[in-house]
């Protein structure tokens, strides 16, 4: 795989009839790293993630270039918007329906993915009985089963209690370290930067800071006294 997993160059995007929400954004994320995307409400983080995911096809960016090297997986803020099947195993298998796999191969993919997120023992559990953090892990396992190499996570801990938050970020950290996954994680929580390799700070649609997570954290602290 390329050494850069995500590259954004001079990206400018506007919703119809509105001024640009992303202005000349440029950054790149190396393969096999966990990066955080931070910024105030309305700064354009979700718009950027939607563009990167390929889900936002209209309108087209006004200018600029996006590049993703590797198969994409997406994790929503609310896992209930992403998990549809009655049990953990069925849900992880759900996204494999379009692939030409035998039942044995599907089972292997599901078991491996659940092992990677530490949920092997829950394969038969009903989804509705899981905690928010466990549901997010199932969503991540679904992406891994589809062999995602680049994960986009849009505020995945926003609805989680503090223990589950820590749990999920550690799970992603482990996937990055052990499986070579690249992750771009949108957050409002500065504390989550502790787990990241790098960070991007977006404000009013512009990339104001980017670099090591520690450096960006210090700079945000100086700007906002956080
Ligand atoms: N589907 C849409 N149509 C029109 N405008 C939109 C749409 N989605 C977002 N916007 C506008 O784009 C701007 C950036 O929103 P966006 O959701 O990308 O910011 P954000 O940084 O993710 O905010 P938050 O932290 O509150 O989630 C806002 O002014 C928002 O109202």
C-alpha cells in the first residue's frame, strides 16, 4: 500500500447556495497511523469526512483533490444507525453479502474480525443487549470483515460513557499498531489526542494546525486555554 493513506489537496467545497464550508484544505495522513480531526461545531469536519467516504457525491467540490489509498470503512457516531441484524455475527457478516465468498469463508472473516476487536465470545449475542462501546466495536468489526484498511470514524465516542470511550480508542490504537490500519477519527475530546499519532485542527473550514498529536494539542491549548 502507498505510504500515504489519505491525501487532501487544496479542497474547497460549498453546500448549494452557501459560502464555502471547506476552504483550500490540504493535509496527508500516513498509512498505519491514527489521526484525530478536531474543530469547533460547524467547522466542516463531518462534511470533510462525507467527502472522503465517497458518500457525498453532489455537489462536487469547487476545487481540489482527494485521494484514499486502501479500502474504506466508516463508523458513525450512533451505532444504531449502522447495525441492522439481530445478532453480532449476523451483523458483521451482513456487509459481505455482495462478495463472492463461501459460507466457510464468511464465517472465517466474521470470526477473525470479531477477534481483532476483542468480541469473539459475543458472536451469537443479540445486538440489542450490547453496550454502546460494544456496538461500536461490532461496527468496526464489520468494516474489518470487508477488509477495510482506512477507517473514517465520525465522533465514535460522542454517545459513550467514559469507560467505553477509553475502550474504543484503545481498540482502534491496537488495530493501527497490529494490523496496519489507518484511522481518521473526528472528536471534540482533547483527551483522545493522547492515543493519536497526529492531528488536524479545522476552524471555519480551514486547516489551522496539523502535525504530531502532541504539538496540535499544545497549540489548541495555547489558543483556547484548554
Ligand atoms: N447537508 C447539508 N446541507 C447544507 N448545509 C450543510 C449540510 N451539512 C452541513 N451543512 C453546513 O455545513 C457547515 C459545516 O457543517 P459540518 O457538519 O461539516 O461541521 P462539523 O464541524 O462536523 O460540526 P459538528 O462538530 O457540530 O458536527 C455548517 O454550517 C452546516 O450547517
